[in-house]
C-alpha cells in the first residue's frame, strides 16, 4: 500500500509516522523544510499539548464527531506515542512544552523519526490537485504526478500563510464534494475605536474581558490584556476573537472590567478612601493602575484626579465605576489571516468518519488538522488536535 501525505506540518508528520508502520509513505511538502509553523508555536517554546484536552475547549460544526475523535483512549494513545518517539515534556499550569523549551528541538525529534522510519519527503512540492481514477489517487504537484492508494491531506488552514499554510485545499476538497464552512481568522487581536489608544498602548493589565454581539453576552475570559495602539490583544482576547470575526457586521462590543476580583466597587473605593483619608483620587489609584490608565479612567468619568473622595457625588462614583469596570469598546476589525494563529471554520467534520479520519465523500482520502472545522483556544489544544487527528488517519489501515 502506498500512502501520500500532503503537507508536512504537525498533523501530516504524525500521520506519516504512523502510516509508515504499515505502508510505504511519501510526504509532499510545499516548503523546503517540514514543520515551519511548529517553530513559531508558543512563542518559539511549542506549547504542544494540554493536560485536560476536552471538547469544550474547541469550536467546530460537530461537537459529536469531535467527541468521537477526542476520546480518552485516543488522547492517551497519542500522548504516549509522542513520549515513545522522544518528546520529553515539561508542564506549566496544565500546558505542556518540550523540556528543552524549544520548538526547534520538538521539530528535530519529528525529523529524526521521519528518517528512522525511512519516509521519503519531497520538498518544494506544491500540490495543485488530486483526482481519483480506478481506486488510485493521482496527485499533481509542480509539473509532476504521483499515484497512490491512500492520501492523507494535512495542508492546514490559511492562518499565518508565510509558513506555507495558504488554504490551498479548501477549494480542492470543496470541488470534490466536501462541505466547506466559512473560514475566519481566530486567536488574533481585536481592533477598536477610540481616541485613548495611543495613551494606553504598551500597558499589560489584568481584566475580565466580555464579548457582546447585538448586546448579548457571548463569552468572557479573565486574564492579562495587552492594550495596544489599535485595540487589545493577549491570550484572553485571542480566545474571544473567533466570535468577533464571525460577527463583525453585527455590532460587536468588548467590555473590560479592570478590577475583575472586586465584587462591589463603591464599597471597595470607600474602604480605600477610609484607609487613605488625606489622599486625592489619583493618589488612591496610584498603585492600582498605571498612571496612563488612571488618566483615561478619570477623563472618561469626567472627574478631576486631584479631587478627594469626600467631594464626589454618587453619580461621579458611578461614572468612575463604569469607566473602570465596564469600559466599553466598539470592535471594528480583527487581526487578519496573516497574523492569526488559527482559523475558525474549514472542511466540515460532518464529512469525516471520527474512527479513521476518512472522508465520507471519497474513500481512502483522509483529512486531518486545522484544515478541518475545528479550532481550539490557546493552551496547546490546536497542536493536540493536529497530532491526534493525524495519528488516527495514519494508524488506520483496512
Ligand atoms: C504564531 C503561531 C503560534 C501558535 N502557537 C501554538 C501553540 O503554542 N500551541 C498550539 O496548540 N497551537 C499553536 N498554533 C496553532 C498550530 O500551529 C496549528 O494549529 C497547527 O500547526 C496545525 O497543524 P496542521 O498540520 O494542521 O497544519 P500546518 O502546521 O499549518 O501544516 C500544513 C503544512 O502543509 C503544507 N502545505 C500547505 N499547502 C500545501 C500544498 N498545496 N502542497 C504541499 N504542501 C502544502 C504547508 O507548507 C505546511 O507545512 C500556533 C500558530 C501560529 C501561527
């Protein structure tokens, strides 16, 4: 049996390694290296797994199919498989990295195994099309063709295209009869409207970030937010970004609570002013937020920062509370595909057999990784899905 894996990223490499246990395997990779995107992951540290992989960390068009892919058995099998090929993990708050802390060494381990398993890799092979004739696949790349019995398509999404993932197989698989769900940038920053952004640019602070579409709360996250000259960024913003990109035309707002652990703002402020009776408001807030952020809050609340707490009216206290705990931003755009870490949408999971990752439309054709309509939050979930789906596809043989 001859298997061709199209795309030598996270998912395709694991698929090829497993398939090589029973088939002759060739990887066709567009770049002159394998796993170019892997090198960028986790800021170069490669957060490749999460201790608690669960369907709730993902968006997809079929939670049912995803549940049947991410079974506890499959999760354990693939985790142990990565150990068995040489990945030595280090855990930090549930997130797993290679002990070396280097994405480069993670990719080297995969490369070593490609060589040990005698897998042929054809580099600079840009696959343009596939056809199926008489139970064989004919794969066209560059000016050549290759024939095989089984094909695993692991070409990724169109996020971060400079890594080679340019969404080439969305139209090819759609033309072959697969359902393609709309594709949006995800795990990306948000662009906002406002004249205060060049003041707050560069600040990192803790906040509860809540996203609203048509005034309905969709999701919230608490964590570090990076305030930038165009809007907001950081892990918890990334985790909400797919909602913004899918609903951009529908009045998307973000509300920031810069005191996420304070239950009652007015009692909190009263307590602080009792503790610091001779302090002005700006002095009371001096060590709470950065100077620049305080100036934005006082400006928004129309309060003189030199005023004392006892001179504030109830409505001024409310205005300050609103500025600090309910800071509302109109979202005008998200980061684009060029900088997004993943894509929301893709080839429908409804077209996939979760036991094998085989297409339900074309037999012996397998689809894995981010090309599918599965995207996870930050924390190692996306690479884990790429590995698990690649493993299942490579492992299966009739
Ligand atoms: C900056 C950044 C940081 C990230 N950090 C993390 C993280 O820390 N943890 C995490 O879990 N996820 C992270 N991700 C997401 C993760 O990298 C992806 O979800 C994962 O790589 C998807 O794997 P894949 O194999 O499906 O696709 P890819 O890794 O994108 O691989 C697809 C491969 O197919 C090749 N290809 C494409 N088209 C063709 C063609 N026509 N012919 C031949 N070859 C082709 C490409 O060149 C590429 O090598 C990050 C992503 C980015 C961009």
